[in-house]
C-alpha cells in the first residue's frame, strides 16, 4: 500500500497546480491525475450534480488502488468532501479550500480581501461559515464563467484580462486576493497586474500538499521507493 499512487482530480486543468505542489513536496510518490472534463466546470452546477461527479471520480481513483485522494477543486471540496469521506472512512481524503483563514490572520486592521469564487462555492455552507468568522473583512466576488473561460483560453490567457479587470474594478483598494478555485491560478499574473503587484494573492495548493504529506506520515503510508519524480498517469473523462 505504501507504494501505491495518490489520486488527484479536478474538473479540468485547474488541479494541475495542486498536483505540482504535491509532487514537489512528495517527490518519491506516484500520482494519478483525473481531469473530469465531462462535467467541467463544476462551479455552475447544482450541489447534487457536483456530488455525483466528484464521488464518481473518487470511486474511479480508489478502484485504481490509490492510497490517498486529493480533491484539487475548491467547489468539489466544499460540496462533496464530507460525502466522500463517509464512503471511504479508512482512506486519506484531502480537500482544497480557499485560504480564507491565513489571509484573514494577515490582513491589516483596516484592510479587506477579495475572495474570487465560483457560484457553487459562494452558495456552500462551509464557505459561508468561513466568511462569518472573518468580521466582514473577506468580500466574495463570484465570476460565474471564469473557470470555463480559462479552460478555453489556457494557451492565450491574456485574452481574459479585460473582463477580469472589469470584475475587479470595484475592489481596487483590496489588500489581498484569495483564489477560490484551482483554475484561477492561471490568471494570478493578471490579478497581480491589476493591483500593480501590490496585493498578496492566496491559494490553497501549498496547504493541501502539506496536509497530504502530514496525513501520509501519520498513517505510515509514505512511499518507500527511491526514484525521484516517478511518472504521473493522466486520465480524463470526456463529454458525450
């Protein structure tokens, strides 16, 4: 079991950043990455559809012998992780959550942060509990089609600059930006440009990777293989 792969899934390319952070921190581990393109994007779907899609990804990866699972998607995490953990109580299941708490801790007394999130994350109970604990200093911004736009323009990401600048226009005085979807890492440089490089941008990828390593160590499941950076297996679902 120690040398079995780790499963990582997202609705598309967004989770690749999470995969990279995990692979950097756990360089002896094998990974299987599943892009659920048949159901991309998750962020505009109703909760039950997201739960079905995410659970199907978990089932597929565990059926392939994965010793742990990383849900490399904020939307799927806040919507489906509790159900997946209930189905697999003996397995390690790590989620990706908006880095609201670390951002809030570091904000200045008069500052606020923008949390750029999907519609599904915005509606979720988990996210709203996080917001309520932050005294109104985290302001959510829903950009409904951004994940899909990123998938469609991944080779020409600058094409998204005008609309993203427009969306951020009312938050020019923000002190920080929280990336509430793994896809949004692709527009990190555009966001930084909007703020002239004067904001800190938070995402949850490093935290998820660190949590994965901790849980593997705690469970005695770190790989015993010696090869640096074993190959990653890439899988995909396809739209019918």
